[in-house]
């Protein structure tokens, strides 16, 4: 799916960012949570921000949006 859009280093950074963000939250292994985080990471990478720190921050912002929406 997204493999053709990004180089191998970016894909590796995206995977690490997804794992880092999801491992720190309750229910981080749930499909819905991982999907929401992954979408934000993909958007970030698509905009040209492909460093691990940028991608991780994007994933964390996705979780903040979830927390705010559920309050």
C-alpha cells in the first residue's frame, strides 16, 4: 500500500514511531488506536517530515486528539 510512496528509511522510521507511541498508552495494541496513530504518521510523512522525532510527535498528537474528544 504505502511502500511505493516512501523510501525504506522513512518506512522504518514510521514503523518505529508507531510502535513507540502505541507501547506507551493503554490499549495501544488495539487496532483502532494503532490505525488512528498510523494515519497521522502517514500524513506527516506525506508532508515531507520524515525524521523519527517528527513522525513520533505526529503519532502523539493523534492520541491527544483522541483524549480531548473523549472528555
